[in-house]
C-alpha cells in the first residue's frame, strides 16, 4: 500500500516533532521518518490539531533536516510480528531482534494496544504455579492467571528475584507447554547484561521471550515495551495454548516515562506529577493477564516495581495494589540481615492463594501448614519485641520457643538464596520441621490427622 509522504516538518524539539498539512492521520498511528541519507526512524502520533500532527520520536532527533527529511504515516498503530519462533529470542523495547539472529518471518502481525480481557469471558484462576521460592509457594501462592506484583525499593535485590522466578517457575501439569515473557523496562546496560547472561547460563532462554528497554532509550519506547511483551504473551497463550508467565520490571520506570510524555503534551498533572489517567493506563496493562473460557492457555503476571522512598502510599504501588490480586513485599531489614530473598511474608498477600493449594493441587496439608506458620511467625515477632523490652528472663518458656522459632523461620524458610529451587514438597517439609520446635498443643490451626502424619 502506498502512503503519502510529507515534507512539511515544522519543528523538532527534543523527542517531539511537529508535522503540518497532514490529512487522515490518526492518534497513536505509527510514522516513518526518512532522512536525507535514506536512514529511517520511527515515530508515533501523540496529538492531532486541525491539520497538524505532533509526533513522539522513538529515536534521537539529531540529523533530521527540516527541509529535506520526509514523514510517512503507515495507517496503523504499533504492531509486533509473531510466530512460534519468538521463543528463545531477545528483542528491543519496540520488538526489533537484538540477539544477532536474523529477523523473524512473522505468521501474523498483532496490534500491541490490545484491549483487556472481558470480565465475563474470564475463567477463575485456580491452578498452582511453582516458583521454587518457599516464601511465595508456601505462604503467598501464585495461581495460574493471577496478577501478583512484587513491591521493592531502591537497593533491594528485585532484579535477582525476578531472574530467579523466570529461571525456576513451572506448572506441575506437564501436559501443556510453559513459557516466560520477560520485559526489562528502563534498565541499565549492566542490568540488561545480567539478565541475558543469567538466562543463557541457566538455559532459561530456551523457553523465554525477552524484551530489553535501556535507560537511554526514548520514553515512548519505554511505554511500548510492556505492551510488546503482553502481545507476545497473548499470542503464545491464546493462539498456541501455552501457559505463559509475564515478568515486567520495573513498572516505576514505565510510570516515569508516562509522566514524561504527559508533560511533553502539556497535560494537567495529578498526584506527584503523574497523569490523571495513570490508573486506567495501568489497568489496560494488568488486565490483559488471566484465563479465558474455552482457551487452554493462560497469562500469569508478576509486575515488579520499586517504591520511591520505600513509600507504599506512592501513586505507583498504590494504584497497582488496587488492580492486582495481592503483592509480595521486599523488606530492607531482612535484606540487611543477609536474608535472601528478603520477602516480608506478614505484609505480603496473595488474594488467590486459597484457590491454588490443597489435595490434587499441592498437598492436602498445605492450607493448614500455611495458616499455622503465619500464626507462629507473627506470635514469635511479638514475643521477640517483648523480650527486647523486658529481657529474656521475663518471658515464659513457650514465648522463648516462639522467639527461637521466629529466628529459625527467617533463617531456614525465608532465606534460601537466589540459586536454590525448592519443590512444594520441600517447602512444606521445611515448614513441618520448624513447627516441631513448638509443642503440639500450640498447633491449633492444623487438623489433628496431619499432626499425626507429619509431626514425628
């Protein structure tokens, strides 16, 4: 199809460019800038005003000669070419291969701005996904089709945790293919190299699709990256019937790019300078995860975000918490005690954990062990605070056992490192070993038949 070319570039200001005297150009439409030397660059329409189009550049604005450069609008929004061969490949934030392997031959092109799953078409999430991490699998279980974010903070090892989940995650039902879609948003070259090398070294690259957006890439590309990843996931899940786990890191960088573009468009800011539509924008991303009736595949999502100043009330974690089904929270105090991954199990929550555990899914005693560990750890934390105030001699023998349980729980259950993969059987067995530190009379949340079977 031939598209009209415009030689009416009026102005280039940073990442923005104004093109005049355009016709039949639409919001979000992709354009191609053709430089005097034949080089081409991509842009995206941000605003239409009468016969002028304001576009955002995906690449730097240098070299664009107002007089001799041309713009061609392509008649569609941004698309991703997909085929089964995207698995095992690494792409840039806008879907260009960056792994040195030749371009794909797409089976079809998919619009990256797909709509969220219709609530009436959703299948309820209820199948266990094993991450190999006890603090998640045992206490805040991830379920197939769930959206479970990780709330981190500056300096905490969320990158290592994300790589560990990508490397270890699997479904216990081996009859369906499992794939990882990993999108790194606004990261440094060093972080990008860490992820790629880790995936290659461990073999995880063989069942993964990776999208890398670097910190020095344009903001508009950063906004496209999670949508690229979800488009790839939708193809694998709903066209090829795979179970797909999508990991997005870091959503904070995405939100900052959204704010930058909003400011460039001179929109009225809302909380902390972020656009007022950020909640809707987040929902349009998060709600693309899930299961669809009469479809075998599924999309499970783990967005990772860093909370500015460790503030859970900041707009990014605040709005994310409203949309998703729980959150895994990393704790700086645990990290300072060399407990990794430093997951704060008492503050964390998986709202669907009850749906993915039990007989036929994990193990019949899972729910009871989970509830008892939560209760004992919380009691141990309180007893520890009391001991610090009053001294060890002032607390009872039972409270002292709870204090010792609390320390052992952090050291043996939560602290497993970033290279250890535990099956759900291992996780539950470690839980029982810890519960044996307490008298049987204290195990009030476990059915007696399980105590008879496992408390030996």
